[in-house]
């Protein structure tokens, strides 16, 4: 079963980056996962299967936003109707 990655998750990998950092932030999802080193900000792309095998643990998880949650009406612009002559 595939691991549920989310944008802004921080994962710890088994092998260190040459800068010495073990922690990476998820910046892109798909068949390949985009990662950014938390120590030096270098970006890499890893196939999902390689990341799942090389991952040690989640350092922190991003919040799950509910796409069906009602938004506050103050955030929506008011509809403007044209004036009638």
C-alpha cells in the first residue's frame, strides 16, 4: 500500500544529503516526489518507490484540509449586479 504523502510533510531519510541533513520537505506529488533539503534548500526528485524504501520516518505531517468545508462568506467577493436604467 502506498504511503500517503502530503505537500509540506517533513520526512527523514536513511542516508544523509552531502550537506549533512537528513530531513526533507515534500514540495511536489505525483509518480515522482519533489523534495527540498531543510538544511541547504537543495531540490531533488525521487521516484515514489525509492522514497518509500529510503524513508525512515515522518518528522512532521502537513494538515489535511477538507475540500468540502464551507468557507466563510466574508472571504467571497460580493456579487455585483448591473444597474438597470
